């Protein structure tokens, strides 16, 4: 997996590097975040998910 991360810009910013979890867990978290956010409001480094 390439170096990826999830960055949520909210009142408090959250940064989730892909290196802090297994590849399958990262995919699950990425899909969950995408499902909860407006597609235009989120930009993940890994576009292949």
C-alpha cells in the first residue's frame, strides 16, 4: 500500500495515517468515512478505494 492518510478538518482536526493500521482496516475506515461525508467534502489520498 502506498503512503496514505485520512485527514478530517473539523473543529478539532484528525489525522489517521495508513501506517497506524493494517491495510484491510485502513480500507474499512476509509469506506466508513466516505459513507458518512459528502463526497465533495472529503479527499482521500488513495483514490482506488
